[in-house]
C-alpha cells in the first residue's frame, strides 16, 4: 500500500533533507483491517509516538538519494 502526504511531494527528488511530516492515519484500520506492521518513509514522521509508531531504524548513505525511515506499529 502506498500512502501519500500533501506535505511531501510524491515526485522523485534528490532532496535528502525532507522536512518532518505529520501522518494522519487511522492506525486501527492500518493494523487491523490491512494487517499493517511497518511503514517506510522518506521523511521523519513528526507525530509517530502519538499514532503508535516506533522508529526502528534510519537508513542513510552518501550514495543514496534519500534517507529512509523505518517505523513499526506497537
């Protein structure tokens, strides 16, 4: 499933420094109806703790065009 946020442009970019975004999602639907466990994001999710997400890891490499944030539901 792909989720798009109006705060973050969906078009490819080489901007590694994406500003944190707010994710407006019903986590009960994500977890229970869709079986969602993980969320990958190219921007930090500013309200992650409020919606029940734990940052698992941040993946970054000088050669990469993005920093990737991996979150897990709890």
